[in-house]
C-alpha cells in the first residue's frame, strides 16, 4: 500500500513539474510580442509577404510567438496574396 502511494505521489509531482515548466516556456513575453508585431507590420507595409511567412516561422521556432499567432499570421498572408487553400489550412491549424 505504501509503495502505491509513493508511486502515485511521485507521478503527480512529475506531471505537475512538467506542466509548470512547459507553461512558462511556451509563453512569450509582452516585449517579445511587441517586437514581433513591429517586424510583421514593417514587412506587411512593404507587401513583402514571403518575409512575413519567414518571420512567422522563425519567431515561432525562437519562442517569441505562439503557434496560434504564427498560424494566424501565415493564414492572413496567404489570404491577402490570393492563396485561399493555404490560408484555410493555416486557419484550421490556428483553431485546433
């Protein structure tokens, strides 16, 4: 009985630790989001849509934006450039 309780407490602690550490890692700071938004805005104003997609991918990989923000940004770029199927695919990724 004691062994089962110990294993349960150990498993619960491992799950809790993993959840907390992943939660902190996955959230970009407000400063990172602001800088990313500025980069997106500059590239969009020049209508450099390839640059926006590249920025979305690299900023997501660096942890500066979330997957939802990256997918939403790519979807908007694809839509504005007339690539409606890719836009829909990205927006579906965004919603799931």
